């Protein structure tokens, strides 16, 4: 949501630049928004996603250079409104990239595995000597619950590539892109 807002705000503030500079910048903004959307849409194809991230970074540099070139002759108040909006737009893309690389630390995953094994040991010990049919059903149920819990925790750690996906989060960026057309 923050990235979509930042891109939308910076796009609107292009109105502060001379009319001659606006059409090409608007096209680049549109390509930039498409590239940022593709970065997440192409996952789990990491190679294609990284290629889109590189394209978005190239567009960032190009947009920045064109805006700087268009600033002479623009009132200082316009510069003070446009440049921070661009800066925020670029900063949020970096923040999202880092957030996408942040995962549950290995020590926590190891602790989860040890806890699961310990619980299985206790459950198996507790069920030892009971009716074999009832014991088997409880063991299978317990194993399924532990497995499902671990799966959900790991799946949530990678929200763009697992069964639990956060694709709906891209809707704000899709809406901003539609407003640019």
C-alpha cells in the first residue's frame, strides 16, 4: 500500500514540471509501476523477478535524471514537493526488497523442530501401552497436526511462493497503474 501511495503521489507531482518533460516521464512511471508489480507477480521464478527488479532500478535512475534535468526554471516550491516524493518512492522499493529477504531465523526453526520432536516423544511415551487401534488414531492425528502446524509456519514465512499467498496486496499498485493509463 505504501509503495502504491508513493508512486501515485510522485506521479501526480509530475504536474509541477514543465509540460514538455511530462509525457516521457509519465511513460517511464508507467513502466516503473509495471516492473515493480512484476517483481512480485513473477515469484517464485526468482530469475525473472530479479530481472524485473533490475529493470525497475534502471527506470529509477532514468526517472531521477530526467526529473533533475527538468528542474531548472521550476519554482523551488515545486522542487521541494517533487524530490521528496520521488525519494520516498525509491526508498520504499528498497524497503520491500529487504523485507522480502527477511525470514524466520534458523535458531527459531531449529527450536521449532526440537519442540516438535520432544512433543512427539512425550506423546508416543504416553500412548505406549494403550489400545493399539485408539493409539494409532491418536498418533496419526497428532503427527498430522504437528506437520500441518510446521507447514503453515514455514509457508507464512514465504508469502509469495507457498500455498498461503499475499497476491491481494498488489491490488493497490494495480489500481495506481490503471490510473496512469
